[in-house]
């Protein structure tokens, strides 16, 4: 039986999660992309808490494109700096580092986060 695109992404995601873990000093920047929005969280895996989160739905637009993904990254960087976070570990959630995911990462870097 052939593997679906969703199963492939989940397999890659599990591999990434086995290698990447966030702490209070350096949280994990987790990305989830749906058909309607893109969501980002800063997670402390040691305590299981979400430290900051944002999404394209918060910005109030219906469609997600590369420029909006960059804005979401910048907004998350603002929230992170307000919480005293400057360094993160990037978890792309099994998505290829291309297009919207890459734009989000670049926006977060422009906002002041270090990967």
C-alpha cells in the first residue's frame, strides 16, 4: 500500500521531534500549517507549557501567503522578546523548509529570534 503525503509528513515530524526539544531558556518554535491558516508556538518541553503563540488568524486575513507568513514570524518574535526569549530551536513540523515555512522563519529572524 502506498504511503500518503500526510503519512510521510507525520513520519518526518516524528523524526524531528525525537531530535528537537525545547527548554525554558531555548524553547521549541513549533509550526503547524492548515489549508486556512498557519500557527506558531513557543513551547517549553521540559514543563509542557506554551510560552507564546500566534497565527495568521490573529492577523485577520482569510488567505495565507508568503508575505503573511513572514508577518506571523515577526509577530511571534515580538511576543517572544516581550517574554524575554531571544533564542529558539526550530521545529518545522515535517513540512519542507520552503515557501511559507521559510518565510515564517525569516520573519522570526528579522524580528530578533536566533535559531
